[in-house]
């Protein structure tokens, strides 16, 4: 088995909504278990997601969970998620960028960058930072 690295997103109480949203963007299926299923957390936390993961046919894996009330949740997100590919992936990557922007905010439009690729940045409606890079292709969302 080879080692893999994947984002694990933390929410106060929004992991289910986020996984639904990311499934609408990337496709795939997600599974989730709640704190209540493992008799953990307080009574008002039983429906919170203890662990969830989205797996797509293209191999994208996102994990997410709700933080219990007694575990701090940082208010500033210093991590960016990066989606990248080549010109053959342009339509797919442009579609992801546009879908992530719904209800969010584009900070850098997806367009030709000085290094020759197409690049854009968007904060999705959950406040997560996404960067999209299409190698050697001029994007036109």
C-alpha cells in the first residue's frame, strides 16, 4: 500500500452540508458516521459527523468532520486546496472552478497567468481557499 495525503476539513457543524456541496461539484459518493453511532459527544452532538469522506471516480478524496464543542476550531483558514491538470483537463477544471464559486467569492479570476498556464483562486461558500491551475491552456470560464 502506498502512502497518500488528503485534505481533512474541519467544521463546527457543517460537514454534512459541505460533503453534499463537494459531491455536487466533483461527483462521487460520500459516507459518514456520526458521533451518536459511536456513543460519543454530548446529546446535542449525536448527529454531527465524526468522520465523512467523499471519493470520486477520478480519485479525488476529501475527508471532513464536525468538531465537538469542547475542541477549538480555528477561525482563520491558512490552507489552500489545489486542483491542477493539463489542457486535456481544462473543461473539467473550469467546471470545478465555476461550481466552487457559487455562493463563494472569486479572488483571482481563472485566466491566463504570467507563467503561461491558466490560474484562478476562489473561496467557496464555506470559506475554504481553492486554487485551480490548468497547465498550458488559456481558460475561458
